[in-house]
């Protein structure tokens, strides 16, 4: 399998799992990304892992993939070694939130607030 075919397959498989990210997880992870972006430094899963409950961490990779493929919401800038013991030292990406990404997350937060008031 070529690298391009492997990437395409991975994207399809991740898209099929996207429904497992609950609205609660999405809200928690969006808030964490906005907070980390406000610090002005690259951030990634190591940072998320230190902020959010373990249950949300298990779906954070899907969340990141959605941000990467949503209108350039985050920009990949490098790699660090994972602090997750199950990852056994594998590299994980670090990112910066783009202006469009910030606008997207803030709009999504506003949409959740409106939906919450309507319920």
C-alpha cells in the first residue's frame, strides 16, 4: 500500500469513528484547545492529556483529526515524544491554532450555547 493510500484509508476509518466523540467531549476538547492556543505555544496530545479527563482523552485523537481536516483549523508545526505509556515513546504532533480555527471553535461554542438554551 502506498503512503497516500494508507493516509486515505486512515482518514476513512477515522471519519467512521467520528460519531463516538460526544457533544460533551467535543466541548471539553474545544475548550482545552482554545486555552492551549491562548498560551501562544505549540500544543498537542501531551498537553490535552494533562488537562482533560481520561475518558475524553481516548477520543481526543479523533477530535484533532477533525480539526486538521476542517478548513485548516490547526497547523502542524512539529513532533514531541508521547507521554502516554501505551504509545511507547511514539512521536505525536504539535500544532498551532489558526485564526480560522479559533473562529470555528468559538462559533461552535456559541452554537452549543444556543442549543442548550433551546433545550
